[in-house]
């Protein structure tokens, strides 16, 4: 039997002041490249999002992230928003010799990030995901820096993101890149559990 349990998940709203930002060099790991936004890439962003978030804490906080259809719908909504910023939206692609399971002509996308303007000089970056196999190589860092650089060129002065406090790897990464916690939020989440696993 399955039960629903309402819980409050601690989240941080983190901010980076881009006006004081010292533009770093973006180091894209060998065998990877970053791909700028194009409307034909919405499905690729959705698929990488799904592959990156399924089974992770955020797919419990935002159930749509744990399903391909949910990620497709989310991606369609994001790109349709007035504030959608192609300059802050990137895919990472693996181009090394170990591409497996796909025809050579099919690109192996492995990381995603999107940006949305929330005010004339403010933007959010969101849904940063790297597929498990390619984590810990600097792809998340490269995606975030590419997005920040794009936003900096647009004159965005402040960038925000939200992260689940329990997601220590992500929180550490954002801190390393200069983001600081501006606010702590609590999001009500319905978590499903089975009787056996209570
Ligand atoms: C959070 C996430 C995007 C990070 O992606 P990533 O590609 O692993 O990030 P990076 O490789 O740039 O950085 C991760 C770690 O690898 C280290 N690293 C970076 N470049 C490296 C390299 N060349 N070699 C070895 N390690 C490296 C970083 O220092 C960092 O170390 P730390 O965890 O000890 O601080 C990824 O874990 C993810 O997709 N998680 C699931 C989805 C999610 O929760 N997203 C965040 C939502 S807010």
C-alpha cells in the first residue's frame, strides 16, 4: 500500500552579483563541447534534464523532473516564456570516441542549463543537470559559466537560483562559483512511500 506524506523541504535561494564578477576562463573538458540554444534543441534539453534528474532528490521535490513527459512540458513552458534567455541556455555534448549505444550521427548530449529574465537586470538560472556518467569532470561548472557569461553580455547584474539544501554537491558547486545564500525557503512536498519502506 502507498501513502502520501506532506513534508517541508529546505531550499536555498542563492544569488550572484554579476556586476562585481571577474569573468573567468571557461574550461570545457576535453571530449566535450558546449552547444548554444536553438529552437530545434528543446527536445534534447528535455531528454538530458530527465536523464540528469531522475532518481535525484529534486525529482521528489518537483515530480515533473522525474518523468520524460514532465521534462518535455517544462522545457516547452520555459522556452515559451517572455523572459526566456537563449544566451543563458546551453547544452553540453560528449564528442569523444566512447559514444556508445547510439549511431555516430546522433549527438550525445549530457548536460543542460536554462536562463529566464525576471526583471530588466535580473535573471534566474535553472534545471542545471549533468547525466550521472559524466559528472565530476567540470561540465556543470562549464555550463554555469557559459550561462553567466551570456547573461553578463546582456547586462544582467544579478543572477539567482534555487537549490534543495540536501543537494550538497550542487550547493557546494554554486558556492565555489560565487553564489551566496540570500534566503532559506521551505517547499511543501508530497512524498510517496510504501508501507514496507516507511
Ligand atoms: C549538480 C550537478 C549539475 C553538477 O554537475 P558536474 O558536472 O558533476 O559538476 P562539476 O564536475 O563541474 O563539479 C562537481 C565536482 O567535480 C569537481 N570537478 C570539476 N572539474 C573536475 C575535473 N576536471 N576533474 C575532477 N573533478 C572535477 C568539482 O570541483 C566539484 O567537486 P566537489 O563536488 O568536491 O565540489 C550534477 O551533480 C547533477 O546533475 N545533479 C543532479 C541534478 C541536480 O540536482 N541539479 C542541481 C539542481 S539545483
